[in-house]
C-alpha cells in the first residue's frame, strides 16, 4: 500500500515532534519531513513532493495565510490548517479555507487530548489526500441571492425542519446552500465537522452573507423559520420537541464516527422527533458519518438529499448514505436549495 506523504510545517518543535510521532503510528501515513517556517517548507515541498501539508497559521517570517495563498497560486497541494483553539485562531482558520485549505485541525490542549487530535488529524489527512486541488485565487464574496424565496412562505411553520451534515469541503458548500434561502425557510440545524471556537466564527461569517439568521447553537435554542443553528465544535447537537416547539440540546458525549459533533447524532434525533416533517441533506465529506442517521430519517418518513459526486470535494459521506439506501435524490450542490423547496 502506497503511503500518504505528509510534510509538517510549524514553528513549534514540540508540535512537529508530536505530529511526527503520532502520525508514524498510522500504517498508511508517512511524515516525509518537517519545516519550522514557510521558507524552509518551500524548499522541502519541491524536494520531498508531499501529498499533504499540515500548516500552522501563526508563524514568524511569513504567516501561514500568506504562504498558503502563494502555494495555491503556484504549487497547489492539499493543505490542512493547524490552529490554536482561540477565537482569533478560528477566524484565521476560516480565512485559510477561503484561501484554498481543505481542512482545519486544532492543536492539542485543554479541550483536545493528543489522542483525540491524532485520530482526527489522520482522518483529515486521508480526506485531504483524495482532494483534487486546483490553482486558487481569492474571489470576491458573492451576496445572497434568495433563489428559494417567498414561495416557501407556506412552509413557515415549526412543524417543518431541515437537518444538514457536512465535513471536508463543507464550509464552502454550506455557504452556497444557505445563501440561497430566504427568511421564509423552515428552521435549519447544521453539523459541520469543525473544532470548538471555530464554529462561532463560521456562524458569524455566514450570518453576514445570508438572508437568513445563522448562529452557533446554544442549549435550548428553538428551531424556528429563517434561522440556521450550527452545532458548536466539540459538542453534539440533538433536536427535541416540546408540544409544537422544536428545540436543540447541546451536550457532550463520546465521539461518534470519530467526530463530535457528529451528523449521525443529529439525524437520529431528527428521525425520532421530526419524522415526516423533516428534510435531510448530506454534503461533501469523508467517512460514513450521517449514513446511519439518514437511513433512520427515511424510515421515519423524511425526504433526504445527497450532494452528487461531481460537485463534492470528497464523495465519502454522500456515497455512504446513498449506498445505505437513505437518500431519495442525488443533486448537484447548486441544485440542492431548489430540491429542498420541492420537497417542502
């Protein structure tokens, strides 16, 4: 089996050592080198020809974002951003994804043990190795278009809900889907595989771009029309019902499919409490998180949509859901909002 060749770029000798030691335990991954800054990394990329790079965003001499933009323009490679678990780190990580990075992972610390980080990093490296990276330039941000507009007004009721799951490539996919919805859309719940702190910055950015309200979910938030709730990083999110009111519970718990938050956790709860009033959407991502939960949703009467292979960054999660039999329709990314409207 040919191993995935990884270059670790980080100014911290401790991080370089930890990443190298942990990744060496994986049979299909090989750390071919490390670099303390982008200048050294540039030479080692040319010499070692890695398949994937892990890149710190805060480094001396040249910051990671600047280096990433140069790399994506002249020598595009799959890049996983490594960031500190802070609000600033979350904002920088999102800027890096806009600049062409395919994944983000946080450094081990109080919230993430070395063991948890290692499992997630290995999975993200496997996902990144499958991404077809193209030359990337930062494009102007589009404005919300509201294609799915007032014809959804009849669906303005808490008895309709939409549950969305995404992973690798999902930040851009979610933006393109949510920007198409108008404030008349039923309440939306989203699980995007992303570390803690980063989800707050992600939600704020989407809220600025979309016509609907987007926020990081808090325990007890109501699921209401015109609002999308993003599951907080490192917490599972489940839907509950009290009379006619849907609301979310945010809680800790074991990793599911190596993830917290996990799509399966959300989808299983939507199957139990939403039934035929729910629509499920599974977007780009590696692994099988969401497949079992989407099947449960279909069995409960929900209508489910999967993103098609051509428009996915990684056709892992949608494929698993399709193969499991839980998907009603397979749709290109930009066609998903209209298909949601059709089901409504």
